[in-house]
C-alpha cells in the first residue's frame, strides 16, 4: 500500500532519517515507535508528500505521494494540527468532506469519531479529547485506504482512548491500512499487527 525505500532526509546538519525503508500492507496497523527526534514524524510527512527525501523514494498506492489521486485516498491526523478555532465541529467535517470525490456520509463520520451531540460546538470550546476526536473525524472524511495517526490519543481520557482503539480495529477489519505513531506502549501492544522501532 505504501513504501519508503532507502530514504535519507536531512534538515540542515541534522539527519532525521538515514537510509530508512518501510513497507505498509493492506489491512495492517503498524505502530511506529522511537524516542523524540528519531524520525517518526519525518517518515509520516514523506509518505504524505509534504516533504521529499534527499535520497530514496516514497510511494503510496503505487504513486508519488504528491499525486492528487494518491492524496484523495489518504487520511491524516497529525500531531500538530492547526485548524480554525471559530468553526463548529460540523463545519470542519463538511469542509473536509468537500475535498474528496467520494466522502463518507456525515452521520457515519460523527458516529465513528464519537462526536454525537457536539456537532454544533465551536472547536475552541471543545475539551482536549474532543478536539482530538474532531481531528480523527477529519482524517476519516475521504473514506481513505491509508490513514496516518500521529500521536492520536494525546489528551484523551481512558474512555475516549478505548473508543478510538475500537474504531482503529474496525477500520483495519475493513482492509484499511493504518500507520500509528505513539509513545504509549500499551496502545501499540493493543492495536498493532506489527511494531517498527526507529533508533
């Protein structure tokens, strides 16, 4: 489904990834672990086409990740997500759904992300966990085949975290591929069919 082949990515004098390779297969949940600064987010950004490697290649669904056809089949919940605070949850979901040719129905997204009852709240008025669930909903809008979840449960209480775990399992059962970065070893243990550690 996605591949990084011998990629090297540097930021000035700092080498974030050095000859790094990773393959992702249909229906699997892969947990990408490693200390801060190990290159986890860089790997995700390469697969999203947000940055390009100095060496090696990135392919998603057989295409360059910057290709628009590949992008419409990808969903992402990034660790640092800046979204307009003065839009309602409903407006964020409607906006993101409009970016995709065949989005999931609004009601299905709300149900999957456990946003029932807060659709008309402003993003700025949400708790930390509700904000995370809204960002998760936005990642699902395009009915993606490949989903990147970068530290998805930060700020969530136990109940919200477990609900997101259940949804990740359901997505995997539908054949979706999920790349999860997390610092919670319990989360990796509960969800991942494979764990990759970057030193």
